[in-house]
C-alpha cells in the first residue's frame, strides 16, 4: 500500500512512526475498516499470540515469567531489525512496539535475580530501536479492562488476575508520566475503543495531528464523538 492508497486521515497525519500502547489491546474477531486496521497494526494487535509461554504465564506467573519475557525480548529484537530494513522502502511506519515498555513488564513480573539476567541479555542484543514520532497511550480503569477481556472471550486471557492488571495499570501510568523520549498522547479509553471502533478512531485521529511535542491528554465522551 502506498501513501495514495491510505485513508485520508492517515495521510494527513504528520507522524511517520506512531506507537500505540495500553495494558490490554488485542481485538481480533471483528470486521475492521481500513483506518481502524491501520491503528490495530500500529497497536501491534495479536503480537502476544505467538508467544508459546503466555498461557503458562497467565496460569502461573512466577513459574513462566522469565521464559515469557525472554521470548518477547527476542521477538521485539527481530521486529526492530525488520523495521530498520522495511523503512528503507516504506513511506510510512506500521506495527510498532515501544521497546522500553518490555522492560516495564520484565520489572513487574521478574524477581531481582531474573531481572538482572534479563538486563544482561537485553544489553547483549544491542537493539537499535528508533524513537517514535508519537506515542498514543490508551488508558482504561481495571474494571473496564476486565469487562473487555470477558467480552472478548479469549481463553488464556480469562486467567488474568485482577491484582496483576492493577499493578500493570499502575506501572503504565508511572512509565508514561516520566517518559520524555517522544510526544505522548494519553487517551482516556474508558468509554471508547479506537482500535475496535471506526467511529471512535475517527473521533480521536485529529488529536494525533496536533500532538507534536510534550504530553497531551484527551478525555473523550463517546456521546460527543
């Protein structure tokens, strides 16, 4: 797909490299319009499905945390290498992950000895991750996340414990309040789903255009989109 084929709102967006992050992002079994599919790709939807340790982690976090995080780390390293190669030929970046966020998960799930070993592996990989032009952080309360997990009905996700989600949401909030490597647009997604809803996506996309530097906040009400 070239720039002429992309949806109008994507073409007008000045950011070439956009990262979309949030504690729970995957939406899989719904029809997707082109603009929303672009956001879904940028959100890296479904990336966790390829991790063979993920269900084990949800069943027994302490027993499978290290394997799960190492798999994600190697996966991200490969994706970043592919990204560097693809950017030589593509006019616009797609399917992005904020590599720093992987360390957030590692710190949350690993004990001190495991995290020290994880850091050694991370340093050895020498991952050259590009800095995004914009990070979109989709926030939602734990109760909303749990309701969406239940509604999606993905078997392994039903094993996610409330306390784990609470700690994850807290970690994300601290991380993005301190993150300064790129502009951040914090979107309250409690009442909207820009990944799953074309209407919600179109209501949010103008905010992307205006977010050029610093930290921005968007608190939309679904009735007003």
